[in-house]
């Protein structure tokens, strides 16, 4: 009897998060103050984020950060998540490759995002904050943050990208069910939102616009802190529970991945799965593993962006971050993978791409939905549109292996289910979806707004 699913017991759930910054040969460049161009300290960051996450963000020394007992206890409500051998998908692809997926869709919130929402809200509560605010694209992070805030008695305000709020109306309903207030971004409730709407009354919204509004609310409201679901280092740290569990589960399966794949918006689920495995490149135990981040062809910052210091939001409220970027005022196409419509990549991942430890692939929308349909029909799980990018990348790798006559072990992250994304699937089935492309000229034009920063000077500091 073939074993299909691998689960850990409660005692095997990680007690510490893995901080890849401590092991990286080249540390990420620091975030800098946009006015002074000087590196920011944890105290500087704590004006926006809670103090503990600000410390974690800049920690390049400690490889292991203890998970607070209370947070780990709440992890046990839904962790471990299953590692699954995708036998039916393998059969459909006529391959000798072994395909495994870490199924983060099984928790009550439907995606991996709760792994960071819980500690962020825990730290805010411990530090005496009363309110949290955030942005959300497709809504998975907004749902997770709203639920975690309610658990810790915090008031939550969520700015959801306007176009995805229209595409996925039930996610904002879920947030309100948990007690959060939800605004479509850009909105008229903040100065940043008003300025964006004045400039472009038909702006569909982006994660950059929603971040601007959330940060403005956090910095003008006493007792309020901004929380983030991706991009930043401390978020990838919290998500490392995914990869740490997957390591143990792959051992149970008696295999080790040749390729590690996840979809990519800002880097939370990719980093969460990949970083614990990537450390074995540097300790010499597994030097040949390939790491692949799958992004939308319509928002190709990893494959066509430029490594620069740029703002994380459209209005320029964030620190300047060293990232592969398409420009902070880039307007992404209205694809249905709302969680991947972000102009920049996280600092850690940008450095790893720059150093050649991983690479990105960009995938058109129709190919991703085709992959999602095949996965649903074989494995019985309807994946979120974001996760279909990872599945499409897996299928590409399998086809390549079939042509070469090889049989790699492939591990990917199913970061969330698509049960609230059925209008997207309906549009695909009805033939109403299209591919979107961005021209080199459009990218070059957007990159003109990126601030000028002397990177060599920052490196010397």
C-alpha cells in the first residue's frame, strides 16, 4: 500500500522559527530612511511595526528564533499540515518524477497566512497596542489577520485592493464576520487614497495603494500598528514552520527534494517552504537542490524587474527596500491571482536571486488556470489562483524531466484553496479570461520613479 499523506504529531511542530539571514553568505542590504538614505534601526521601524517584529526584521545573527509558547499552542490547533504525494497528478502527467505538495489550505482560514498573523497580533497585544491595520490583495491575509486580531482582542482595519474586492466578494465578508472593518483601496478615507483617486479616478487598486493607506492609518492612530502578510523578513521567518515541517515529512517519505517550488507575490509562502531547505546548500548536505519561484507573467519583477532601492507602497510611506522591482507606482493587470499583484520582491529573496541561489519563472494566466483545473481533477482540491502558478511551474518541470528521461523529486507549496475563488474558475471555464503582458517600455517607464540610491555607499556602512 503506497503511503500518500505524511503528518507529524503535536510534539514535532517546530519550537523555533528559522532565520535564513543568519546563514546567508551575503546578508540583505538594510532598509533605509527615504529622507536621509541612512540604514534604519529597529527603533525606527517600530514607529510602524510592533517592536518585536522590528527586531526580527533586522536580525542577521540568530538562526533560530523561539516561537512564543502561546503562539505555538495556537499553531497546534491546525498544524501540522499534510505533506501529500500527488500520485494521481503524476499518473496524469505520465511521469516517473515524484511530486509532493505541502498542503497549507487545510487550516480553517484556508491559506498559509495565519502562520504570521498569529505572532504579529500576539506581539502587538503583548506590547499594549489596541488596533492593527493591514492591506490585502486576494483577501487570504486579510482573513487571517482579522481572525488573529479577534483572538487577541484587537480592532482590525483592512484595506483590500479594490479590483480583487470585486472579484472575490466573499473574502471581505469573512473579514467582517471576524469583526474587521474593510475598505476597498484606493479609498477616500485616507489622504493617500484621495491623492491616488484624484490622479486616476478609475484606479483598480494595487497592493502598493493598499499598503499606503494602511500605513497612514497606523501612523496617525494612537495604539495602532501596521501588520504585513508578505515581503518583509519577519514574515518569511514566521512562515518557516512550513519548510521545517516539510523537512521532517520528506524524511518520513524517505526522499529529499531536487526541486522546491512555490508561487511568488512578495515571498511569504515561497520563503516559508524554501528557506529551511536552502540552508542545506550552505552546510554542504544538499548542494544541488533547485529553488523556483513562480510569478505572473503580467507582474514579472523577478524575471524582468531591476534590483534597486524602492518604496514598498505607492505613496512612498514605507522605508526604501533593496528589491527586484517594477517601480512602486506599477499598475498590475487585473489578473485573478490577486495575492501576486505586487511590484516588488522581498529583501531576502532579492538578494538570493542576485546571488544565484534561486530563480523565478513567469507564467501567463491561462496556463495557470489550466494547471489548476488538472490539479483539481486529479487530486480533488481546487487550488487558489495564486497556487496554480506553482502547479504550472511543477508541470513545466515534469515535462522537461520527461523529455530528458529523468525522475526528479519535486516539492511545492499549495498555499491556499480556491473555494472562494469560484468566479475566477467560472470565468476561465466560460472562456472569459485572457493573458496579460507588460512591455519593456512600460517597465522602463515605471522604473523612472524609483529613487536614486548609492548602493555602494550603503554596502560600505
